[in-house]
């Protein structure tokens, strides 16, 4: 993890759119042109980026600062727009809110999970204009299935407590009315979730409960919306993704002392832990059989970070490289914080949170790991959502 979650909590306690409808929003203040090389055409004259209009980048903003913002990159024109939610919604008080934790597109809507503001902002996916909000306390991540949104919630207050008593839950939300229809209890401080068929898998972290972290993945049956079992994995779980080969890849943050961060594989046919790979993971992006990752592994023993930029072949279950950046640019990145891969060009996008309180940077690398361009973002750039045709 780039920064131990409970450490960032302690710090708190101690202290638009350019691609298709330019006339619908006001940029801040003008689109920023990105100096990028021309994209080659595929055979037949089709641009390799033709299926993707652009992408949104949700900037978390430092906790307690109410500075989460939304940026947009136009893949067709190379223009980058900052803080488009504020421009598209000038009458919304406090703008986007406090700590943007996840962002997804479903149907015609864009959903931004704003953790400490206890809400999910719902916007038009083309204009970023606000359509409404879903009220969920301490909300974390969102996924969708058959007309419903499923959102993980820590449920209780933002508080470090090894004896925390409030179990987390997954909320079921009607995407037409934005109403919460039900809750399914899971473990303590549930983070990412993945949906495979009619089953939801939830990574329970216990992140507020140092040193008593959680270590299980909850399994939820969607038709009955009940937790059917838990799979024991490792301490302080965070992210998970299902590949096309019947595996669920799960990350553990470890305990920052003697138990390191690792990548684990669950066999979905048997719903049992199958094996693990000896590589730390803070965040990853699964593109086909290639799992792109970065890690910022903090140790309270060495009092330092160890940073990795890796690729895992999920078909062979092997580590391909521990540094996909090949031109030395990794020396410029202080704290990698977000990652995405373009589905057609295979460009790799990595964000830098820098010092967590000032604007970050978005870097674009080609498939060979060479920097193509970079641009300034909002504070703590973290979460991507592709806008496709």
C-alpha cells in the first residue's frame, strides 16, 4: 500500500467534458493540450484508439480537505481537462466532496464513490452533470449487476480501534431510483468487490483494527443476497479481480511488519485458496492475461518504501517483470497511486500522488514502457473510468 491506511487516518485526527459535448461544460479554464505522438492506424485505416473516447480520472484529495476532483482526458484530441465536476455543477455545495475512492461507468451514468462524504455521486457519463446521489456511510467501492449497484461500506465511523465492533456490509442499490434496497453483512472494513456470475466476492480488510486485521473474502449469493461463506486468504485484504480462466486474484497489504504484501489466487470452481505469488501489490489492472501492477510497500522495520512496477502472466501464473518502465522514468515518480491500460493501444497510465497534498501527475507509457507524455492532475490522482463508444 502506498501509505499505511491507518497512518493517514492519524494525520487527519491530528490536524467539462471535451470529447463529445464541448458546449455542455466549462473547462478549468481551458483544455490542456498534451504533447503526444500520433497513434498509428490498424490495418484498414482504423485508429487504434477508435473504441475509446477518453477516460475520467478521480482525484482522491487528502482526507479531511474536501478536495476530491474529477479530471477528463480526451483520447481523440489529446486534451486534458481538470476539475470538470465543479465546472459542470457550479451550484453543488462543497463540489465533489471528501476522498474520492472509486469511479465506474454503468449504462448512461458515471458513479463516483466519495468515501468520507458518505455518498456516491451519480452523473451523466458524457457531461459529468449531477443526476443525484446515493447515501451510504463510509462507502468504499462499487460494481454493477443486472440493473443494480453493489457498494461496500465500512458502516461505522472513521476510527482506529483494534476492538472495532461494527461489521461492514454490501449495499444493494436500484440504479433507476438511487434507493438502497438492502444490505448484506460481511467482515470488518470491506474493500473491493468483484462479481462473477451470480456471486459477489468481497475483500475484508479490517483496516481500522491494527493489529487485528481481517483475512477473509466474503462470498455473497446475489439472488438471496446473503453471505454464504468466507474464504481464508491473508491479512489486510484490499483488491480483487477475476480473470477469464476461472481465477480470482486477491491482494493483501500485509501487516507492515513481518507479513509482506502478496498476490493470491483463488480457484473459483472450488472457492478455495490455490496459491500465491511473491510480489507486493498496491493496485493492479487486468488486461487479458496480463496483470499490470505497482506496489509501494511500507515497512515499519526499515521505515521506508519499496516500489515495484510489475507484470504477471495470469495464464502461466508467473511474474514477467518487476519493472515495466524501461526508460528510467520511474525515478521521477514519488508515490505511484493509480494504474490503467488502454484496451487497444496498450498504453500504460500511472499516476503519481507525490506528497499527498499538492497536484499529482499522470504519466502515459507505451507498451514497451517508454514515457509518451505526462500532465498535471488534481490532488492524489487515483481511479480511472474508460469512456467507450
